């Protein structure tokens, strides 16, 4: 890196990022395929736009992909990788001008927010706070205070209820991936459950509290839920209502949508993060993503090992294909990243959970367990590529699924 000097990824300061991008003739931002990284890239891109600096934003899934795209670019271009597991180490060794905003010790959105302020821009605090939530951080805790304060000044207010992106409760409860309940993935079942509450047409604070209580009980009152399900479900409760000009009803819902589009519709995700009108497409992607994830857990074949719980989601659901004759169906795999997180929080009796299809896998751990290193070792043995950090990871792999799982288990 020529512009600002390079520190270790976990020590890169906002001032370093700002110094690097301020004078760069062109900046390419490569976001890891998750909600926090996507939000962070959007915050930085908007700051560059304020400065009238040319930029490009893309989403990458593995470290190898980010390194290849950086190495293939113009050497005069500054490449910034955003998020865990996509640091441009290999590209830098080849002389590329690159830096990384990791998300291992703090949300990438927080660093991006601070960097944008260093550049003299006014970053969107609602987008940044959505990224913080997507990273699993608590708003207002630790270093997130400035983002939280700015969001409150912009009109964000905490209220009773459940954090969803839409005002339609049945739609929101059925499709949220912040928690998992018996009606998850099924709007009709969610509507029937809500009908039992006898809610008023205009929801007041008491009605929102009743919905939150119902959702909390339904998310945790199952025989298979681990104790951590209670803490996980709280992420969806007492949400932060977004201001009227925000694209979604709550910041929690915003975070949920960002996470979905980052993996399933990166083009829509980039447009959303840049502030374009992509709400309708993003909401539809979120619905399909959530339905597939919950259906994947419903139909998965599971296996329990020492310290590891695996869900096979090779062909977990089927959806009608509009291009086929009426009634025809096409296979649909579950989104492994979201499925792994839900598996860890609401079903896994072990501290590490893996969701695996016939060519990709994701891992989510309760605490730092070097799952990124284990995934890297597994793909080295069977072929493929990976990205991640000690608590979560993603891999595309070649060969037999059983061989991949066995390689991961051995490495873990």
C-alpha cells in the first residue's frame, strides 16, 4: 500500500483508511458477502461520492476471489477489501495498492463510519447502525456509541415489538432471520398465530409488547433449542424504529435485508447500500432468502459430532419455476451462511454449527474456534476456496460432501 502505510488488519485505524482513499485516483471497494461489510462499503462509497472521487463497489465471497480481482485491476487503483476473511495479502505481495478493513474485533461499518467523518463527509448513521447490527454488535456498546448517537439524532428511536423491515407483521415475523419460530417461513401460519392475540387495527405500544412476548416464547419454547436461543432471540426484540426516510421500518429489519441481499442479490445489495431505490427488489430477495433458510432447517439431515453439529441442506426446498409447466418444480438450496447462524443459535447442541450443501458450506461458532483455519485446511484438501474469521466462515468446495466434512472435522 503506497498511500498510508500498512498496519496489521486488526489495527487499521479510520484515519489510515481516510488518508489512503483521500488522494487515490480511483477506489475499488470489495465487500465480503455479509450485511456488515456491505453497509460499510456503502458508507465509504457515499463519502467518496461526496468528495467526487471515482469508485466502484463489488461483493466477493472468498479471499482468493478478492485477491484475484485486485491483482487483475489497474495498479494505480486503490483496492479496499471490507469484512472478515477477504484481506488482500496475496495481492499486496504482488505489488497491488490495497488495504483491508477487517471485522474481527469491531464491525467494519463502525470503521467505515469513522473514516467517512475523517474525510469530512456526513455518513448515513442509519445504514452504519444497520451494519453494526448485522455484525451482531450491540448498539451503543463499546466503540459503537458515536454511530448510535448519530442515528438517534437522525430520528432512530427504540420501541416495543419485533424488528422487521416491513410494517406487515405476518410478513415480518415469518421472514425474519433474526430468530426462528414454528411459523418461520410461513406467512399464513404467522398470520394465524397473530390472530389469536386479537390485536387492534392500529398497533399501540401494548400491542407491540404482546407481539414481542409471543415471538420470544415461540422462538425459545421448543425442546431442541439450546440455552443460547434466548439471547439470540433478543436481537429481534425492542427494535430501533427507523426514520420515515429510511428504506425499512426498523434498523434491525434493515440489517436483516442487508445480510440477505449481500449473498443472494449482490447487485441489488450494492444499489441499496449506495442509497438507490432498490427497496422492492431487496424485500423480495429477503423473503425468498428467509423462506429458503427456514425451510432448509426444517428439512435438513443433521449429524452430531464432538464439538460440531452439521446440517446437510443439499436440496432442502422446492419452488415453482415460472418457465416450466404449471406445477413443475426446481431444486432450491438453503443459504448456508444464514442457515449456519440459525442452526448455531436455535438448534445446535454443540458450540460449532455447519450448514453444508453439495458445493458450499458455512460455519458459525459460539466463540472464537479457529473455524476459518479449519475451513482453509478443508478446502486445501478437497479443493475450493474460503473466507472467514475465528467465529464464522464460508467455503466453496469441490468433490464429495462427506470428504469435506471429514476434512473440516479433522482440522477443527
